[in-house]
C-alpha cells in the first residue's frame, strides 16, 4: 500500500512539496488548506495529476479543507501560516501563526494521531513547541524543520566561496532558526579536508554571517513572502528518511530533555531520522565558544516560547 502524505498549507512551500513528493513517488498526497483556499488546493492537486503523464508518476493527489481527509496519513508536513514580508522578523509572525498552529495541531491530533509531524511554520522553534504541547504527541513524532535548511544554506555558500562541489561539503548548523543560529565551521569538511585548512578566517566569518541571515536575504529580494524551493526540499529530505527508514543524520528542532544541557525546548540539533521518527539526538562535544553561542540561541528561543503563553 502507498504511503499517505498530508500537507497542511498549500501555499508556496506546500505546492512545491506536493510536486516533489509526487515526482519522487513518495505516496498519495492530500493538500489541506483553509476553506477560503480549498479550491486553489484542489486546483493545484488536479494540475499535478495532469502533469503525471510527462513525469511518469503514480500518485493520487487531492485538495481539501476537511481534516477527515488526512486520516491514515503516515506523515503530516505543516506549512500553514503567514510568511515574512521585507522588514519583518520571524517573531513578528508569532501572534498570527500561534492561532493557526493551534488549529492545525487540534486537527492533526484528532485525525492523524499516529503520523510523524514535521513543522515549518515560523517562528519555527516556538511553533513546533506549541504544536507538541497541543497534540501531546510523543517527542519522537514531532520535529521542526529548520536546521536542515540552515545547513544546506551553509554548504551552498561555502561551495560558492570555495569553488568546489557542494556535494563534498559536510557540516551542520545548530540552534534556533534565526540570526543566533550556530553554524559549526570547526567541524566542517570539504571532501574530508578540514575547512580551516583551506579557508581563511575572513571567508569563514563571511559564510557564517550570510548563513545566519540567509532567510532575510531572500525576503529582501522577494519583498513579500519568504524562501520556498529550498525549505520544501529540506522537508522532503527529512520526510524521505522517515518514510524509507533511511536513518539519515540531519539537523532539526527536536525536543531536548537534557541533551546539550537543554531541558524542555525544541531547538536545532543533529537527529537520526528513521521509521521511528526522531530516533535519537546526537550530541557533539562542543568547545567553550560553541557552547556559549548555543546558550545565546537557547535564550532567544526561550524568550519567544515565553511569549506564546502556553
Ligand atoms: P504561504 O505561501 O502564505 O502559504 C501558507 C498557506 O497556509 C496559505 O495557503 C494559507 O491559506 C494556509 N493557511 C493559513 N491558515 C491555515 C490554517 N489554519 N490551516 C491550513 N492552512 C492554513 O506561505 P509559505 O508556504 O511561503 O510559508 C509557510 C510558512 O513556512 C511561513 O510561516 C514561513 O515563515 C515558514 N517558513 C519556514 C522556513 C523554515 O526554514 C522553518 C522557511 C521558509 C518559510
């Protein structure tokens, strides 16, 4: 039997997610949006069905605003919510998106209680916290997608600066999804060669800074709305690891219960994604500077979560 994928939110990211998931034959797809957007969701689903003969995929793709249609989903990917406009911080979205995430969490809790849930809505670390609180799902079943994108951005910028294939760059980014995030150049390698052996500090600093502000760079260029291709692909990578039990190690906002000295908060850490969902958080031996940066980003996440009053 095919897997079932529910996409809550059929906007910019949701529609790209649907297209990639169909092309990769990851399963049948339901795009759920609010009643006002039910017809566009149905239209996007039908458009994708009509693309299938050219790409040769078999998948049933449908649009809805009724949570009953997500019943039996293996995975639920949540992009419902407002994106940023130029000049806004992710935290500026809190008031509006907390209401949306609460609605979505209730819908998912009632209709897909066994699905692995991947949250993308911003401000990410707080929205995944709220989603987890409202659903009460086990911690392995809930993850925030941000670190996988932040790491992709870090790798892309390094590849551009160094003039090497992005495929050969291995590294990770920890922390909250915002300017306080913690890229880890010390542990980054290029085809097995330590980054510090082939890049000077000025280059590293430039890439770290660009990574921290990468979302804002795109928002400024768009004027309205935020990145969608790379966030969608980052979510697909996580979804595939779960659905196919690939056991990939990726950065994601997982509930820490003692790991990295953090208790009771979701924040970007390396996670092993298997058919069990978040099977494990992997702990890195950080140096003092890295620990201090993780502490700073944690304080920022705590502050945003406190504003949720949940
Ligand atoms: P957009 O194109 O506006 O799509 C959002 C969709 O959500 C729209 O179609 C809305 O109608 C729908 N929606 C609103 N309320 C509900 C609801 N209650 N139930 C179901 N659907 C609803 O935005 P987008 O796709 O560009 O971005 C979606 C979210 O992802 C935003 O909050 C962004 O800030 C966030 N985002 C996160 C990242 C990360 O890396 C974490 C990156 C980029 C964007």
